[in-house]
C-alpha cells in the first residue's frame, strides 16, 4: 500500500468526514481503507483526496468525499443490506458500499466507465459488487427488491421506477436540486407509499439522465 495515499486517506477521514458529522464507524473505516486513487484517471491521482468533485469522464464526476459519506450515512445501511448504486462511474462508490453492505449492484450508463469500474473492482477484490451497464433511470428491476438505493449525483427528480424497486422498509437517498439549491433527501418505502424527508443542504454535480422534462407554458 502506498504510504502517501494511506496518509491522505487518514487526513480525508479526519479532516473532511469527522468534521462534517460523519460518525458511522463502518463508513469511516471503509473510506479509510478503499484506495480512492485507484478509481480516478492517472492524471488525477494526486488530487484523489481533495474536497471537491472530480471529473472522471466528460460530464461525470466522483462525488466529493464528505457529501458522499453523509449521503450513505443517511441511508442507514446495515451489514445484511442489498444495495443498488445508481451511477457508479469508476466504481469507487460501489467499493465503499461493498464494505458496509452484504452485496452491491452498481449501474453505469457509460460503457467505458462501466468497463473500467468492473475491472478495478475485480482487480482489488471487491467480489460482492457487480457492475451492470444500462440506462440509470430505470434501475435494475430484475434484481429487485433492494434494501437501499443510492443515487450518485444531483437529480431533478427520482423516477417512480426506482421507488418500485425498493423492499418494504427500504431506503433511497438522493440529492435533489443543483448547486446551492441541492438538498439531500431520505425516502422510505412503507407498503405502497413512499415518505420523504429533506435532511441537509448538499451541493454536488448533476447525474445525467434525471433531468425533469421542461414544462410547456402558455
């Protein structure tokens, strides 16, 4: 293990996560152990642990560490949970989730990112995470129901298709709204109903494929 990157991971956990109310030990341990530098292009490896979103492909970003950690903490993931990771990009989020959940299905619509994510996860031994290439908004109903669904970027709205894929009592977390208007939401399924709660402000980059269709105005 590269000792410099290991030190950067420690600084990330202590300086970016603990200081923003990330207290879940499983998440802190996972993000301390998962080598984030392995999940970014070589030209960005020196920047892997900065507190900014990293553009890993045109229009696609690795979410800043603190908002990502706070979002998955909001989901209350348990060791036995089955998780759908929507928009995994390079696979970093799936690697972290695989350390705190039973298994993870990671969706990615970009073929190059999906291929890279699958290869990196396999090479590093994250065997309980699998990457599936397909459009993000429809989820993966063939593997449903899921205990938790995580959307890896800001969206205008959450498609009903994803709520339908939650188990009763399942949770979905997403940032709704872009820039300074973004707010992390927790959705909980109760029978046929879904309750939602706005929890904290969260400015992250948007995830393509979840834009609300413009409304016609007279």
